[in-house]
């Protein structure tokens, strides 16, 4: 008799725990409010290069020879932000 009581009590506790800890799929996907107009869209302004701007690039490729040709800086320095691939626009329009 005691064994059945313990069994039923444990089963009931297990069921209660299972059903109270469930979250519906809708609650998981949509945690934010429905109103998506919190931010106003900014107007796009096309940027024109000017004197003293610095241009930087990094070419990603699977071909090692091409990567060495266009990216003389090593991978470690490029990841650290110390890339040598920066070019400045001078007053006479030359980019070097």
C-alpha cells in the first residue's frame, strides 16, 4: 500500500513538473513585441571619397598564391587590425 502511494505521488509530481515547464513554440519564436516600428529607417547617403581618406581592403580567397599577391600582410596582423593594405588619397588625387 505504501509502495503504491509513493509511486502515485512520484508520478503526479513528475507530470506536474513536465507540464508546468513547457513553453509553447509561439512563445519561443516571438519573444519580442509585435510592433517593429521602434526604429526609423535612415536615408541612404552615397559617400564620395575625399582628400585624406584612407582606403583599406582584404581579399579572401582559397588560392594561396592570389592571397599572398593581394594581401602582403600576414593573417595574424590583418586579424589584429594592423593591415598594411591601406592607401591614402592625396591632394593631387593620387592614391598611394
